[in-house]
């Protein structure tokens, strides 16, 4: 069951990663023309991603919270016995960043609900912060999920 | 409470959540503890019963309730001011930077 949930957690994280990266690129580097792949990627309507990103972030975080005890009891104990402290520390940082991301979600919703000029810098900043959190969480999760292969254990 | 008031409170909530969260982590202000090996819950911070205790869920609840209280207290102060969007992302960003510092020991062993 835990393996299935970890895979589901990963798949939803992939969807979130793609969605929020798409939005972040369109915010930071917008394009008017849709000619070519790069311009088409940059010219999407950013606001339409907001609600999907919120739902996906919550779903990934809730799934992560549900399977967290398995990591805490079995995986972290193993990592500590293998003296992989940087791997344990990476997960700790991921955990704290996801929490901060959860606290940012109401603001993210607010700045995208009614895009007004006053919230422009906040809109860019919050989107980039959440994008960074999602990327970090994904990379750390991926490395930990494959830690034995990565570290030749 | 009208929509404008809620809009003004949200940046305060996000800022307070991040600040209270990192203090909760550092001082271990968990509202409850989970003991995953034996599937038991306990109020506030408890030492290990069997296996490692988990405080993360408790920190999240502490931060949510704390941020809600801070937001409610801030409401009268925000009444005649514009929405302080900047507050909602600068504080979490600073907290994120502090996380790297606070957890540096894992990478220096």
C-alpha cells in the first residue's frame, strides 16, 4: 500500500511540477506570440493554473503527510544507520519548505484570484517561491526514493 | 467579515504562519505528538513511547491556530490600510533562508 501511495505521490508531484513551472515561466518571461514551442510555452494564461496548482499542492502534501510515518520509522532509521546525514537533512528542509508552502497557499490564491497591479510583485514572488518549493521537494523526494541506487548501498 | 477584510488578513496570515512555524520547530511547540510505530496520538510534546515520535503534524496545527489568532488581532490595525501583499511573501522567504541555516548541521557532519 505504501509503495502505491509513494508512486501516486510522485505522479501528482510531476503534474504539479509541470503546471507550476509553466505558470512561473509565463509570469517571469511572458510572450505575446505563440510562434514556436518556447513562445507558445511562455504565452499561456497564467491565472488558469492557480486553482489547479492549489488543489495539486494540497493533494501532494496530504499524501506526503499520510505516508510520512513510514519514512520516519523505517527509511530515516535506515539513513541514519547508513550515516547519510545529508539525505536526512535534505528531507528535513523539504518538510519545512512544504509547510511554509502550505501557509503561502492562501496568499497565492488571493494574488491570482483578481490580478490587480498592486499585487503584481507579490504574484511573481509567491509563484516563484512555490515553484522553488515544488522543485526542491520533487528532487529531494526522488533522490530519497532511490537513495540506495544513488549511494550504491 | 467582508471580502476586503479577508483579503487584508491573508498576507498577515501567511507571514505569521511561517514565523510561528519556524519558532514551533525550533522550540518544539507541537500541539500534539504522533507515535507512528504504535499508531498512537498524544497531546502536546511527548517523549518517545516506542519508536521515534513525530511532531510535524503538531507544528502545523500550532502554526495554523497561531496565525489565525495573529490575523484576528491585526484586523483593527489593517482596517484603513491597503493590503500588505509584500508582508505575505517576504517573511516566508526569510524563514526559508533561515531553514538552511538552522539545519546546516546535517550537512556539516
